[in-house]
C-alpha cells in the first residue's frame, strides 16, 4: 500500500493569525513604511544554493520558497507544493496553480527540475546544499503543475529535505555557465527571481540589503513595503542602534543587556529555544595537526581518551549560567531531546570531572598536558568568543594549555574550510528538526560526490556510524528511523567524535510596535514580522 504524505492541509493557527493580520494591515495602509532589521552576520551570498549558512538561508527563504516550508517549530507545511505523496521510491508533488515568481511568470515543474539540477553544479560551496539531494535519482516535469522525483531507494526524508531547496526561476537563472547564472551574477541581482513574499532590490556589502514586497506572491501579502537589512556585527552597536531608533528589530542583543531591555517600556524582547548546537570539532584526520605543541609531533586528538578528557574538563552548567547568562541549555548530543532522532539517554549533558580528565590525559601519555589553539568566530554565535575563552580556561585547568584564535566570521570560516585548526568552536542548526541531516553533515565520512559529510571539518570517520545513518535514511517507519538515529548519536558521543557544548536560546529585541515571534531554526524571517496592533 503506497505511503501518502500530503503535508498538513492548513497552516498553523498562529501562522494564519499572523498572515491574516499582515493582510489586514496592508489593506488598511497601516504598513506603508519600512522595516529596518539589524543582522548580526552579513550573508556570504545571495545565491540560494551557494552556502548552507543561516544568515544566507533566512534571506533566501524570504526571496524564494521551497516546495515545502517549515513553521516556527520546524513542522513541515505545504508551500509551493500544495500536496505530495510517496509511492515507494516515487514522490509526486502538485504545485500551486496560483504560484508566481516576482517577475509575474508562473512557477512550473520545469523550474523545480532546473533548481534541483543546479545544486551539485554550484562551484566552491563552503557548505553544499547537496546534503538535501541525497538519493535523488531523477526529477521529472510530468506536466506544468506536477513534479515526479524518483529516489535510488526508499527515502522518507525527501519531502522534509525540500525545505532546504528554494525554487529558482529557470527562465531568469539560466545562463552559459554549467550552473546557469553564477553566484557572482546572482549576488548582483542578475537572475535573482524568486516566488517568496519579497523581491530583491539591492545589496551594498557591509552597509545594507534592500527587499521590496513581491506583488505577485501567492500567499497573504507581508506587512512591510520595504525591508532594509543592516549588518551590524557588534552586539552593543546593534543595541545602540535600536535604542536610538535607527533600526526596528535586532538579532541577539548582548546577554548582559537583556534585563535592561526587558524593562524598557519602548521595547519588546522575544526569546526562543533553538536547535542550534554549539560544538567543538577536533581534527582526527592524521598523525599531525596544526595548532598543537608539546606532543612530539603527534596528534593527541586521535586518542579517544584525550577527547574524553577535553569533554570532562568542560563544566557546561557553569558555562551556560555564567558566560551565556542562562540563554542556553547544556548539551549532551547534537540535537535537543525530544526532537526527532535525539537520544533519551543523552538528554542530560555530561557533568564535569576535572580529576578524571587529568587522569585520562596522563593515561594517554600526556601527564604534563600540551598546548593547543582553539579557533572561534567572533560575532557569529551568541557570546562566541567569550564561550571560547571559557573553554580555554577550563581546558587549561585540566593541563591542556589553550589559547584562542578569534576572527571575524568570514575569516574564521575560510580558515576552518582550509583545515587550519586542530580544534575549533562553531554551531549548527537544522531546518528539518531531525538528527539525520545533522549527523550526515557533521560526522558522516566526507564524500563530496554523495553530498555526505559536507561540514565534517574534523574529518571524523566511523563505519558503524555511517552504516546506521545510511540505514535510517531508508526506514519509512518513523519510530524505527528515530531509534536508529538515536543509536548512531549514542555511538558518536561515546566516541567523543565532537564535543557538544550547549544549545542556544535565540533572542530578538524590537520596538514595542513590532511583533516577531522567534523560530527554533533562529532565522529572522521578516515575512512573519507584523505591526503589534
């Protein structure tokens, strides 16, 4: 009997309320002004397939839409596809007949074929969208409103993965390069035509990004005529801009300022627990590694006892309470329980044990420890450089004398992708709310052709983990798949494949007259921001 998956037939009540309010505001003329948003991190590109990076995704999901979308709690909803079903390895998506791109042309099955065909052709992607294309064997346009996707084997995540692949206009984005319009051309707005609630106007790097309402959008019109994004990496400067009235909404105000901001009668503070894991990746690729000294040229991170010692030296509870100001949850795995595939056994973060950490280092042959450099971005995640400094202090107390190398996000990610760090701190959030994509991206053995291990910069490899993640990808029964993923997670954490630190709680501050409910994926999606009244 074929499995039928149609998505939920209606948007969530809260989302309906927001979109109806937005439509009412537009009709009354109450929204005839700009919304100015201060971003903590500027996107690296406007190409929706260049870099799977939250600052990029939250803008591309505003200009474009996927066949499927996710709500604030990451429950999938119909989007450009109004329904879908699976019959074995064949999935059929029915497109909305009224969906149009911002140039007024209809969204057709050929646009979906073009979009999915382009993903593996985009060159030099720092974190490829191929992770969402696994097991897709063939994409066909049955008719203008029907797309058929055939997978190489049973693949329950196909519809969920479509959240991560916003549909591009084949007409606008075609070109002589293998991928059609190049990333450089799309960054300039050439071919940047989507079916989302807003359309692209301009991008002045380091200064502002401007979107305008898409008059051809199929859904309720968003509340604002124009949205102006201003990248302001310094958190204190973002707060100052909000208090001065220069911006309407800011991402991640400093945790030290939250109490003051909550008491300000002119402001509203919104907090949302997220699935973003802040983790430490440890280079496990070869006998030598950069940034470590005092080990006679060996890579101590290849020794599980050393990795365990580094984990035991971390007092996650104290770090969240003090360094994070309580804006986080200590983590024992890479996705918070009870999200899909997270392990109940790992729901509680491990406790620190400094003496055991020292004993393990001695047992591993490092009684005097060694020195190490921890790479970190400065301004990408909440209190990121402070968290890195806290980790360095905790490891130093255990005998691993650690300094940090903090850089602006663009520099950090360039260094990370060049494998310049023996250890680095970073974050990962999944739009699908399922463990499979997290493990597949961060810990499965890298395989560029298959789109596996796309962000596995520690180059960790474990055949049993790979086998379980692959097995889960074909299990159509949700309970079986969740149990397999939980087992894979338990194996990875028992091997200290990487060190989970905490899950961020996202915070937004805004003027009192603005209403924006937070999202578990941390994305600042302006289409869900409305006037408070």
